[in-house]
């Protein structure tokens, strides 16, 4: 029988390291996905994941269970990402590693029998979305990542970010609006470029 996060946290707090290892196995992929989508750098994301679980383990006794363990872990990760960007004086960029897109490893919705054409189209769309997301303000980007990619509720996000529910909704809707407009602009620019290229070869 699968144990709940709460049961594993209780056992880990009592000193059962195996229970914490089960939490790591359960949440490593979602936490990596959040870190990578925020930082857009594979190596940095992996470093943040390691530090996030280390901090979670050290802070277990202080975890009172007012929020879900996953929400608490997401909050630790987001704070680490912000610290990372501030320390490195970096802003997120779009980076696609050779061979395999790390987002594919964290994407549970990818169809196992995807055609080559569908895979290419999905990856191109993923890169376009990533590029547009990187240009959003941090608050809007975080709201979209937590709601649309990780399925958290508005209330969970509000609790995690220590801001009013209405603020979270505003950030999400504004971010999605800007994201949609930028994607439309990108598509229009790419269509114009293809048309110009085609006309130049005829």
C-alpha cells in the first residue's frame, strides 16, 4: 500500500531515512521540472534540486503541516531559484541540450507513440513557449508554472507565495494574456520570414 506524503514525512522526522528517500523519488521529477522551467539551465536546475531536498531534510522538524509537503517543497525550490538568479546575476534563457530536451523527461503527457512530425512540432512549440515565458516578469512566470504545469490550486499558490488570492489570479491571467500575445507575434514573424524566404527562392 502506497504511503501518503504525510505518513512519509512523519517517519522521516522520526529518523527513518528510507521514508525521506521515498519522498525524494516521488517528487524529484516535478521539482526538477519546476527548477528547469524557471532557470532554463540543466546543470543549475540539478544543483537547485539537490539543495532543495537537502534543505527540506534539514527543515523537516520545522515543517508543521499547515500546507502540503509538495507545496512546501515547491516553495523551497522557487526561493532557491530566485537566490540562484540573484547570486549569478542571471535571467532565465532558453537552452535546449543536445539530443534530449530535459523537459521531455519531466513531461508525463508526452504520447509514447508520437510521430516524428508530432515530436518536432511539440518541441518547437515548447521552445516557443519557453522563449516567451522567459520574457515574463518573475511573479507572472511563477504563477503560470505552478498553476498550469504543476496543477496547484490558486489557494495553494497564494499560501506558497504569501500573497492574496486575487493577486495570484491577476498574475496568472495577465501572464497568460501576455504569453498568448507573444506567441501570436512569434508565429506571425516566423510566417513572414518563411514567406520572404520562399519568395526569394522563386
